[in-house]
């Protein structure tokens, strides 16, 4: 708006000049005033631009500061996750290794156990067979002893009868 007013004033002043080609002092004062107003307007706009530029710059710097802080936080969280993950992986790997070792050790022990169980069953079977055989032999011995005793008693009775018959 100020520009339009200053242009109108310059046009009207441009048409009026003194006879010797010089403008009058009131016209010069008016032109100076218009120039000052234009310069003042430009300075005000420039200051406004500078102020807005500074505001934008401050907001950008603030956002950059926040982004850097969040980046640091994320990096710290990532480090903590790595620290948490590593011991667990190492412990899991160690436990798996121990399980594998135990499995390797168990296999021959299991085979040995099965072999010994088989031997044990065979030994029990042999023991039970011998026990049966012994029981049969003991029963047979008892029968023989009983028969022997019966026969001896019979013989004694016969001898006793022979002795009594001799008397």
C-alpha cells in the first residue's frame, strides 16, 4: 500500500518541475519522505524476514536436538538389547553343548546298562534253574533218606525178630 502511494506521489511530482529543471524544496522533501518510507518499509520487511528466519532456525535446531536425543536413547536401548541377547545366547549355547555331551555319554552307558540287564536276566534265569535243580535234588535226597531210613528200620526189625527168635 505504501508503494502505491509513493508511486502516485512520484508521478505527480515528476510532472511538476520548476522552470530551471530543479524541483522545489517541498517536492524534494516529499520525495525524501517517500524514499524514507520505502526504505523504512523495506527494512521492516527485511527485519520480519530475519525474525521469521530465526524462528524457523530455532525450531529446526530444537527438532534436531530432540532427534539427536532420541537417536542417543535408541542407540542406548539397542546396546542394552545386545547386552541382554549375548549372555543368553552364550548360556543357551553352553547348555546345548552340555546336553549334547550328556547325550554322547548316555548312549554307551545305556548300551552297557542294557547289556548288563540282559546278563542279569540270564544270571537270574540260571540261578533260578540251579535253585530248582537243587530243590529237586534236595527232594530226591529226602526221599532217598526216608527210603533208606525205612529200609534200615525194616532191617533192624528183621534183625530184632531174628534175635528174638534166637532166644
